[in-house]
C-alpha cells in the first residue's frame, strides 16, 4: 500500500510531498526537489520515533545528524510498520512509555516537563542565545542591522547634513574597525542614541542639543561604537528574541532571523543593556579615547549633561537614552575612578572641534526655523 506523506531532508526547513511504501526490508520514499525526482530507502535500524507522536499521525526520524524526518497522517501506516518490523526499536515511543506509567506518573512527568521548559525558556535559552550571538559572522550582523535600520527609519526624518558631519567626525577619531560604521542623525527632539548590529548608530538631534563639547560627542560615539564592536547589540537581540533566533540559526536561515528582527524592530531601540555591558562599553570607550588622545573627561561631562536633563523628577518620556542606558550615581563614580587611574595625554583636534561646531550651528538653525 502506498501512503501520502511529507519528507524533510534535514538540509532545510522545507517539507516535500512524498509517496511512501513499506516492504519487509525498508521504507521507500519517493519525492521531488529542485533537482528532480528522488528515491531513497530507510532501513529500520536507523529509524527513530519522534517522542511527541500523536494518534493517527506517525512522525519518524532517520539517520545521523542532520536527521531526515517523515510525517504520514494515516493510522494504517503505523499498522503497516508494526507488521513489517515487529521488533524495531522505533515502536517504543515516549508516548507509549508515558501512558504505561499510570495517571499519577503522567501528572508527575507533565509537571516536571513543564517546569523544565519554563526554566529553560526564561533562563537557559536567553543565556545560551547570547553566547551564540558572539559567533555569528559580521556579514550576518550587518544584514540584521540593515533590516532593523530600514524599518526604524521609515518612522524618522533623517538630517542629511548632520549625518554627513557625524560620519566625518567619527572617521576623524580614527578608530580601526572590522565594521562599516555608519552614523545617522534624525530630526527628533528625543534625547536618545542607540547602536544596531553591524555598525549602524542612530543619534537624535535632542541629544546633540544637550551636549556642549566635541569631547562629549566623541564620548557618545565611543560608547555606542563599543556596543557594536563588543557585539552588545547583537547579544541583546538574541537574548530578547532567543527562541526565534536559535531556530533560524540551527537551520542556517539568516533570512528567518532578519524577518524576526523586522517584525520587532520598534522594540529594539528600547532594549536595555545590563549593568555589566554598560560598564564594558564605558571602559572600552574610554580606552579608545585614550588611544586617540581625546579628552576622556568628555565621558564624565556627557553623563553630567544627561543627569542635568533628567532633573529631579525621574526619567521623562523624552529621555529614552536613560531608559536603555541606565544612568546611576554608581556608574558616574566608576567612570571617574577609571579616568583617575592614570594620566591621559590629551591632544587638541581642531578638525573635531570644527565639525562639532558646524553640527551645533545646523541644530541651532533647525530650532530657529521652527
């Protein structure tokens, strides 16, 4: 008897309609892929049950990794398998084992299973996803960042003049990078800046208006760039969207990850960094500024400026930067301690000063026109 089923070759998530026939020695599977008609044989010793088999539908796994899978939605198929291979190990499914344990056993197993799932989902999976994020290729990060950026910028008005100046400013800072860093300034009064995977940094005009010196802007870009270079943005996204990310990563589907990022793009700029990641970005930013002889007090002054903007009444809605970049007294104190640890050889950079002055003039003109 020939059965209709669905075959998965283990190389992609695509299932192929298949004709399946059982004989005394093998299971014969015939399907058609992009190359053409295919005919494969499964021997019973390499067939394993799917532990979540439901009544009426048979799910089988075959061979070594990457495993092949077969799904047949016909109860007669199971009868044929038992007749052809009565002693095969794939008949001993978890379904059978569970229901032989009795009602109390079933409840105990179910409770334990749910508990394990919850622990894994809320703790182990996000942590594992974050560690995996450190291994993805830069080309993937760039693809993720570009997808999120395109979605986010659809809701923003880009300041082309200041974006060009900001990129010239960053280039003048002279940081060597494996990433193609691109800075976008948007005409938005919100006090915010954020980094995306792959090198995209977005700066709102609201935060430009709040700062008073090129050293503060250098500190802001150094901090945000550190999030990129240390893959904090990628780790945050993988942790937040861990279940979707890992499934797509396992099957090697970068496009699937991009689709998830696009669907959740509006939430990405709100993702808060942990205190440890913030401290790492601060320290790396200070290190970069020291190497390029940029006054590190710009980092402290930036935080003082943001603290002033925050005021005494908590974080207002216009201060999105503070909700995603926690600003605490302790953070300001350790930054000062980092600066005080050693002497810095500071060198004035007139080009940075000129670019900053032009940006401030542009922002001022925008205010006057309003």
